C-alpha cells in the first residue's frame, strides 16, 4: 500500500511538473513574434509617443532583441525564461549583448490574447514585481505591447 501511495504521489508530481513545462512552452511560443509598445511607464513617468514608436521587441525561441531607432538608437539582446507556476507569471531576462549585457532583469507578464502582452520589469534586478505598477521612486518599467502584423 505504501509503495502504491509513493508511486501515485510521484506520478502526480511528475504530471504537474510536465503540465507546468507545457504551459511555459505554450506561453513561449505565443510570445514569439514582433511587438510594439503602445503604452509604458518607467518609475511613475509615462513614456512619450515618439519614444514608444522607436522601440521594437522581437521574441523568438527564448531569445529577445530590442531595437531602438533614432538618436537613442541601439540594440539589446539576450534570453528570457518563463515561469508559469506563479501568479502573476514570471520572466527572467538575461542580457547577452548591448546595454544590458551581463545583467539579469526580473519581470512579471500576462497575455490576454494572441495580440497583447503586458510586462512589468524590475530594472534593478532585485526582485520580481508583485503587481503591474511602475510607481514613482521605483526602478519598475511597465509596458503594454501589441503584436505587429507581419
């Protein structure tokens, strides 16, 4: 009886871990594409339309690339790993090229449908945000993205 209980518990744990892996994989595939910010707030200060229009986020196969056009131009690249077992869901971003090279940025995210993505980043890399807010005096960056039609 004890053996059956242990096998049952082991199977349930394995199924639960597999389900979490499948959810993360599904979320990752859903995020693949090109995204444009439609609204953003950094530390309580809303970003202007010109700044938003200059930014493009590309996500593919667990990697990201942010391109900023114009005078403030540049490219930032790295990896993003999803954790779908928490509420809100989490994203760990590791910069590999550009201004965030070597940095880890912790974030939370949500997708409401296939065309909108909301991410709240802690640019200090200290902790995962608890909610989707970027209040004054914080290093939080809250962005709403829309998928760009290709």
